[in-house]
């Protein structure tokens, strides 16, 4: 069996509840979707449009010279076959932006609106690595960019407001760059763990913090 994995499911769903992840991947049983407030999509769209074609120095001083060359494009990896697994998997998702550096390498950057949180760095690392792996090991006809040498999170945290007129008010945001070390070997070890879960004959135990599982358990026990 070949599992189609999205970077967001590998990040949030897998971490939130492995049982829900297992049921979605093996049986197509998904948690009820909770759409993000539209304001976040609006902010993300404005940021991507603003930085399109900009020099990396306008993103953050920590980045090497280059240009923002790709925004919100789909990626699809080749089929991943790991030792000791009969099942395979394939990554399919859409990144925020990719920058092209002057040394002919690439960087994958994810925009975040909120207070920078170093505790989430490891979690978001899975998402960034999934994009990078797909770009460097693309399926036939998919977007191919290699080598990817830099991964990171660019946080925008509102810190002040300015009002130009009675009808126009703008927010100022503090910009923070959080570098994520690229380690494809470690990412594939994580994929190996995911396949262990998916190849199990029974779903894992529910996460104690999973509200959806708790709701289903209450329904079935009533």
C-alpha cells in the first residue's frame, strides 16, 4: 500500500493524535475540519504577495544573498520505499515560499503569524523537511529544486499600530527568523516511525488530549 502524506498531517495530526492519523490514512476517517479564521489566510496572502521577487535581505539579515522566487506551489515527492517496510508513502503539499540563493542553492521558508515559539521548532521541522524532501526527490513532472540548504520559520508578531487617517490603520510587526537545521537522515527516521504506525494491524491508543476521540468515546459508551 502507498500512503499519501501531507506535510501538515505529518506535523499537526500525527503529533496531536496518532490514532486519528492512523484512521485517516488507512480508512479515510478524518477528524471534523475546523477552518482557520479567514484573517490568517488574508495575512498570509498579503505577505506572500509583498515578498514575491524581493531580495532575501528584505526578509531577514540572517539569510544569504538571493531572491524570493517561488510562492505557494504544490510539491509531490517520489514514492518513498524504506527498508523493513512493505508499505510505501509519498508526500504531497504546498509550501509558503522558496528562495533562490546566489550560490545556486535553495531555501524553504514558512511564514508564521504569532509570537515566536522555540518549543514548536522541532514540530515545524517535520513540515519544512517534507517540503525540502519533495523538492529534492520529486515525482515525475513535479516541481524539482535542488539542493535545498536552508530551512526556517519567519515569524511576524504585531507590536504596534499606526493610523494614517480616520479610514486607514496599519499594524507594525516584529520579524523573527528561526533557523531549522536540515537533516534528511533524521527526517527519514521519522518517516520510518510513521510507517511503523501505519503498518500496524490495530490503531494506536488515543491521545489523552484528543477532543475528537473523547467525543467519539462518549458517544459509543452512551
